[in-house]
């Protein structure tokens, strides 16, 4: 269960300067505590050694003794299975889903936009959850932002119309004196002019006005409902009946033969909603291989594994997992008997993924912005992505230029048009992200992939930051 940040303001502030009071802010989850671990691994912190401070050696020795006397819990290894239909990894255990998302933002919910929140939304739909889900909060924030922008545009339009009317009146007069008088009168009548109101207009004031209108509408609706409820209802025989807004008793006794009396056990039994969580976590092949190979926190099976049956099945080995991911990086999947090439899409994409994950970045898919990856400083719940990465293979090694056939092959793999680069860069500029071209130097084919560390150690990554040149901003 997510904890609530105590610093969130939960009470409405009093009205100041005649303004309506601010609506209470909903409590936010404490994301700093929920996502306090960057990776799903157990780390034993060792204090630093300071050469000129002998006491630091004592603290290091005590740390090692504590580790030997009471070692930490063993590394948790989560289970998943490979789905050939989607060429991705599925995690169905709820504990593993929460751990992989909270510690590193791995994967996405197959029934959600990003965070696996289908269960919370389903409980809200059935009336079992009173709070707001992350999707609802995002939807309300976007709706409010859109209404504020429309209100600001309306006020600006009114200001422009008033200004045009004043200029037209000044032109008809044909005298500079009248223009000066109109300007002076417009300056004196600042409080009543729509143009002046538009100049002083801000999003904060529009938000307060919108909240006041909504509160007045709710009060009017409540008064109307109360008046309709207290109004007597005329029956066909001329009698009038007034219904009380408060129910005095929960029991209803009727002597009519058509009435059906239920047993007390059925009436008093509470409704129980017990439904399974139909959502699972979907990992990309790069994320799964990083968890399995680099962290040792994931075991991948060939098919769905039920609870308690992991002993009867053996997980896929790391070299077998690498071959499987390389074959399924093509569409349609390549034959399993084919050999792994150094420029397979998975080899290049995982090299970039491992590179930025090792530097501490949180990496997510960038397909919605037309790129390969998005780089987050801490995670998607804290801030937007700062950089968008496009992966491009580079064939600098002399092996790729020995024959004419290899030259033509590499030229085709590296071909990118100027229009493509301009379109991608324009999209990133619109969403306030910096475009990073990541070139991966492809080595010659390796004879064996048993030593995976040596294979990936031959790749080199070079980053180039691309910025859109705007003439009116860089004129000087």
C-alpha cells in the first residue's frame, strides 16, 4: 500500500482579498519512499575509507563484521516467461510486478498506459476504491489545463477586439487629439476595460474563477434537489404525500402477499468482491536480458509457470536467452538455427540499453515520440524524459570495408535522409526533449558467444546531441 506524503496540503486555505478559497489538494503518494531503490538488487553499503582518518578503517571493519554475523537476505529472483506471439517477456506474479516497477521502472502493464494500475481502476469502477487512480488524475489535469487555455484565449480575443474598436474610432475622428484623449481615457478606465482585465489575467485567477463557478453550480443543484424532494406529490385519489429525506427505519413490514421476505443471513451478509488481477507486466527483451544477465534478478522460462512448479522446469540459460532474443528481433522471427550476427537489432539495442542503465539513467521505450529510447533522470513519476535516443549502427572497423558487398551492405544499414532527421528533431523540440544520436560501432563477427561479457565489450557507443537551430533566437 502506498504511503501518503505528510507534507501535502489537505485543508483548503481561507479566502484572501475577496478571492474564493482554494479547493483542497488531494494527497499524493510518497514516491520518494516507494521508489527509493533504483534497481531490484540487495546492496550492502560499505562506509568510505579516508586515508587521513584512522577511524574510517574501524567503521569499515565493523561493517564487514556486521555483514558476516548477520548477512542480508538473499537476492530475490523473479520468474517470467517468454511469449513468442508478442516477442516479449510476461511477469504474472503480483509481488514480482510491484518489485520490478517500484525498483527501476521496468516493464509496463499490458492493460495500462505505463504503471500497472488495472486493479485499482477496476476497484474504482466497482465502487471499492474511493481515491483517484493515476489515469484519472492525469485526465483531470489535462482537462483543467485545456479549459484554462481556452479561457485565456477568450480573454485575449476580447482584448484584441476592444483595441481594434478603439483604433477604428480614433481613425474616424481623424484628429490626433482624439487619439490622445482615447488613450488617456483607456488608461483611466483600467479597472473596467476587458483589455486591462486580459492583461492582468493569469492561470491562477482563471482557476479560482472556475472553482467558484463549479461551487455555485453545485449549490444551485443541491437547492433544486431539496426543493423537489420536499414538494408534495399528488396522488390520483386527491391525497398528498410528503416523503421524508431521512429514512427512519431499515425494516419494511408488509402484509401484501406479493412481498418477498429474505432470510436474515442473506440480508446481513456483506457483498464480497473477489476477482483476480487480470493484468501482467510486459518486459521488453532488453529489459529482461538486463535483469537476467547483468543483475541476476530474473529467470525466464519458455512458457507460463504456475506457482510451485518452478522446480520441475528449468529456466533458459543466458546464452540461450541471447540467441532467442536475437532471432525474435526480426519480423517475422528468424530461424533458430541461424547464427548470431554482430549487427542484429537486439545486439545493438541492448548495447545502448546497458550503456545508459550503467550510467544511472532510467530507460523507457520512445516509440510514441518516434525514437528508440527515452532517458529519465529518476523515473517517469518524478519528471518528464529529458532526452530521446535514436540508435544508429556504425561500421568503422576495417572488416566491413574489405569487400564491395560488405560496403554496400553497411551503406544500406546506415542510410538516413536529412528529412528523416529534421522530422525527428522537430518532434522532440515540440515535446521539450533533446535528441541524442547514439552511434554503436559494430565489431566483426565473433567465433563464439559463450563469453557474453567479451562479446559486448567489443562494442563502442558514441553520443551526439542534436539541437534545432532557430534563426530568430540565435541572431546574435
